[in-house]
C-alpha cells in the first residue's frame, strides 16, 4: 500500500488552527507533524482543506442479498464514500433474512468483495436463533443484533422476553426498531388502512414509539449495550436519557422535515417511524444541539422512484440518505447550530464507541486512517441527478447542504 502525505491540512482532532502534514502508512495515521519528503509516497496538497475522521453510519440497508435492483453493497459503498462515510453497519432484513449462521456467512462473503468502505453486518433476533447468533458473534464483520419490536420492512418481529434471554447470553450490541406492534395494530383497527401517505402519522403514532422505548428501558441494566434506532420525538428521548446507559440515534430527515413534507411529497416521504409534527421536529433538533442525541444515522433505505409512485399503501417505506448525512451535518456547523466538535461526535466518535470500534472515530497516530478532506467554505445544492445510489433520488433534492468531501481515505487507501 502506497504511503500518503497530506500536506498543509487543518486536522480538527489535533489543532484546528494550525495546518500540519499527515502521514498515512500501512493503513494507519502514522504521524501528524512537519513530514519530510519520503521516497515513493504520494503527496496531496490540502491547502485550505480540513481533515475530519471518516463518518460512521450505523444504520443502512444496502439490499444485498435479495433486492439488488434497488442497491447492492458496491453501489451503496460508493455512495457512502462520496458522502464521507467510511464505515457502515448494514441491517439484516434481506431476502433471505440474516437470522442464521449460514445466511450471515454468505452475506459476509459478499461484503468481503467490496473494499470501498468498511461493511459491518447485523443479525436479526428471532424467538429461536440465539445459538445461531452466538456462533458468529466473534466474526470481524459482526456489528450486533437488530431487534424489530414493530412490523416494518421484513418479518422479524421479536418480543422482550426473547430480548432478555439474548441479553443475558450475548455480550454484544442490541439495536432496536422501537415501535410497539400492539399499538400499531390498535391504530390500524381504529383508523383502517388510510388513504394516502398523509395518514402514516396516524397509523404509526408517537405512542407506538414511546411504549416500545419504555419496554426496552424496563429490561435494561448497566452493562447491556442497548441502542434505539431512528428516534423521532423527545418523548422517546426523555426515557432514553434517564435510562442510565441506553444510546440512540436519529436521522437528518427527522430533524429537517415534518409531516407537512409527507403531504407534499407523498410516498417519497414515507418511512417507519413516520415524520412527526413540526413541534416534534423542532424539539428534536434542539435536543441534538443540546447534545442529548448520541449520533446521527440515516436508515438509508433506497427504493426506486417507480416503487414510491405506487398507490397507497403499496408503496414501500424508507428513504435514502447515506450521501447526505455528512453534508447535512456539516451544514449545521456552517449555519452555526453546532460546533465542529459536535459534528465529529455525532458522525464519528459516538458511533465508533457504540459499535465498539476503538480503532477509528478520531484522527490520531496509531488509529485506522479513515479520513475525509473537506472544504469548509463549500456548499452543495442537492439534485436527484447527482445521487450515486442506484435509487437516484433524495428527499433533500433542491436543498443547500455543505459541500461533499474532496477526498475520502479508507484504511489508508484513497478511494476517491
């Protein structure tokens, strides 16, 4: 692997004011200093650029195996690194679902063929597969266990009794789709199937999320690694923050859009859980600014436009996001809503810690060289035609975000 010297770059984890040189060798950050010329090393002039740790998106759906007409691991990885994301953790609701040792190993072999970014994989928890999970929990691509407490894409519903048994047996990360199936079914019985995406908020009410988070907190004890996915209200966050150790993520779409977007964009703005009220959105955004949310993740769920254009309720739930995660977050820095340290915490430091990846999330000698180079003055007006994901669209179409990174480096390899 060729050594790389990044010349005259501002390293936000080191000294954000003083340009330095960064030497990358053997996949690691080797030195941060005034680096002399080295025979055979590639040199990159980074004057005016900032170096940030590569982002970690701990919640993506790259669709392989089973739905590669929407996305595959290679196309998803390319989209990720174009947006500055160097590590992803992929969800198990594939076809077949990743609930057996054999299915996990088959998927891991597919991931081994992709070197654009680091692909970690979750397994889904069912009533009878704890032994299957235990058999692969030491695998280098194993990220943790996904628990579906409410029906969404796929069919891996799980109850809290199974979660308790698994948590006593397995010392690993549990990530939860926290919507109560009982509340969802009660809403469907009370309101019927609805007539459009505008009814999605009624059919998947806040109470479903709050009830599920409360149940999760009731079985949590210190030492367990419980993480709540796609938090959409501060009512959930209040329970999480008082739990004594449960972590959580939210997605940029919950911080940007409300149910009013669903009324305009229809099924393109349909996801589980749904976009909430404007007051929920504003309160959640303020909670992010206040540091009450551990990290940002996208729930990147690419569907093709013709699938989203199907009449209600046949259109699938989910929106893409892996390309816009970093530009959205850094735009909040540019606008003065958060400082750069908070952006790094949300994008890199906390997801690395939650996933147990001690070798990344920061920039320091000896750590894995997962890096992005970014122009702090740059902006990007998002256009669907610029989206690299196979789905070819973004809910942020037409919005101005921070510019995408100029370069991305994964384990010491310059991937673009």
